[in-house]
């Protein structure tokens, strides 16, 4: 969508519906300010010390209501702005700021605007324009200063009881550290695939609530001429007594090449299982993730995969990789409401990357997360978060993921205007 088309869309929509009460009365305006510091210090790679940035972000979301009638029309506008506070060319870009790939110079300021036209009939909604899908096969990453967005169309429906349906067609992506829409590519970390462009990503699926405690989901996505992917999810919460519950979360993906197979052969089945025990303020979770097949798990560049096992300095999605993890969460709600703590240890082994050192490689990470959200006062909702990670592997030094100690600190606050 070019600037002329964008302007015409905004003008025409508001001129037609500016007198529709529900369009205005049901609208909302939210401004999120996010101060983000990220320092990834490479521990045994001397050519470059690491990746480091400090930035301020502004996320403005204007969401309209719908016009009256059987079919309602609306319009959403999102503006994203980043401001560099610190960013040295001797460091790699951290994904917080637009960064020149050759000189590593950061943009001092950068802004973009996204517009989404929407149509609603009863419990079914269609959106065209800027999108942020959250599904197991395509996921808009929110883990940096500004969110990743896509361009296309998406349908969401709750017309059937206990069933959520989603389907979409995407043809462009705007990455977290960019202001331009571009063609999508597959992730090629550690040389697992050839990086290739795709003209579109199509997806469809849904989740069904078998009961108030049990949910299943099935999704299918196609990155044209790169890969097909099917995802299955199962979640269940089982009460053991008034103070305890057992949490089960199982997710499966199966991926193969599509069409011209521009990224090369793709043959992967990814199985994840998480078993958690929650008692009062404590949650202890055991997780495992197994990669089967001849290749790694494919996903779109700049995005993420909805897995419970995760690492801030790696993704644990290499060929043949077997991962086990243990996580502990504590909620201080009885002592200081809004304060939460998390720590986890993940270890991956049997990694098959001959070009990076062998067929039995390994990696591991320790992660610590402390966050506090103000519960009262003028700054109610202010979020403070500090994270620290220690990551190590025995890959060759030209690997995408390098042993590192990583610190992340961010401060978020959202103003809501009705």
C-alpha cells in the first residue's frame, strides 16, 4: 500500500462514517511508551564484542468502533516510532533500531504508519491492511522495541460456539527494526536452510474448547515455494485441589518443502510437551522439545515460534536437536502484588550441523526474569522488567548464535484515552 492509496483510504473511510455514532463512541486510543535496553555480550567471540542498543519507542493504536447496521465498517490506525538513545557501530544491531547492514549505523529516529480497514458481521470480522497475526504457523513478534507487522487480509470468526476460526493471506512484512514493507523470507540461522523469498503466506486454522479447561487447535500454513506446515495444539488445566492444578501443553508441527523449494529440502517434525504443577504462588514446569526429520524447523524471518522452551540468545530449533528444560515461576501477589519472578534452564543436544562442527553438538541457557507492574496510583500499569541470560554452545565461531551473556531492561507504560 503506497502513500496515495493510504491517504485515500483514510479520507474515504472517515468521510463516509464520520457521523456514525458507534464508529466514534466505541473507538479507543492507546499510547504505549517503551524504553528498552539490550546488551548481548559475546563471551568467546572477539571479532565483534556483541550486540547492544538503548532506545525509546512509541506505539500509538487508534481503533474505531463499527458503523451501525447489519454489516459494520471500521478503521484502525497504528503509528510506530523509535528514537536512538545509544547505539555504537562497533556492535551488531540488536533488533531495536533500523541498522545499516554494512556500516552498522543506527537511525536516530524512525517512524511508520499502518492502516487496517475492518468489516464485521455478527461474530465474524475481516481485516485488510496492517496485521499482527498470532497463530502457531505465523506469529507477529512483539519481543523488541516495536512489533513486527504484516500486510494482507485476515478473517477471524467466533460464529460457532466454543470455536475460534482464523484464516489469512499475507504478502509483505515490516520487521521490528525496519520502517519498510518487504517480501517475506525464511529464517536461515546457522545455515540450516538457504534464505529465500516467498511471494505470499497463506494460513487457516482454529481452536476448539472441549471444556472450560481443555482446548485443541489445528492450523495449516503455506509459505509459497518454500514450505508447508501443519500445527496441532492441546492445552489442559486439571485442578488437583483448591490450591493446585496440573498444566499440560502439547504442540506438534510437521513441515515439508512447497512448490519450487527455494530454501532447499525441508523435512521436520517438531514435538513439544510441557507439564507444569501450579501450587498457590509457585509453578514448576518440565518441558521437552524434539526435532525429527532431516532438517530444522522452518519459520518466517524476524518472527517467532510459539514454543514454551525458548532462549533469548537462541531458538533451540536446529536439525535433530533434543531439548529438555526446567522452569520455575513465583508470583509475589501475597507480599507485593504485581511482582513476578521466573528462572529456567534449557539444554539442547544431538544437534546435527556438520558445517559448524559436528553431528552431536550441544547448547544450553540459563534465564532469569524479574518484572513488576504498579497496581495503584497515578502510574498504575507502569511495567518494569529486567532479564538476564547466560548462553553457551560448542558450535564453530561462524555460527549465527554465539555464546553470550545477555541483559535486557525495559520500562513500559500505556495511556488509554476513550
